[in-house]
């Protein structure tokens, strides 16, 4: 799921992937369809949107030399 996330994480298809992520968690935990998805916290798993933001931040940190900083 995280492969190439910085490229496709903002696409319209990411909603489908997020739904699949929630479904997988429900299956793993043996929950029903209407169960609340507080289990991301309990399982210490980042939701797709948080993984996307994290991967973008890590890219910027690892590639600081690619960005120009302007001082005012």
C-alpha cells in the first residue's frame, strides 16, 4: 500500500484503498461492518491519509538539497 504513495496518495483512487484498509482491519479483528474504526490507534497503524503525509514529510527531510530556501 505504501509503494509509491507520494505519487498516488492524493489521487481519487486513494479513497478505494482507504476503504480496503478499513475492511482489512475489520477482518483481522473479526469486527462487523458497522464497527467504529478506533482500531487504527489500538493496532498502531496509520490510516492511508496519515501515511501519505508522513511519506511526503520524510521525502522533504531526506532531500533537503532539492529545495531552495528564501530568507526575507
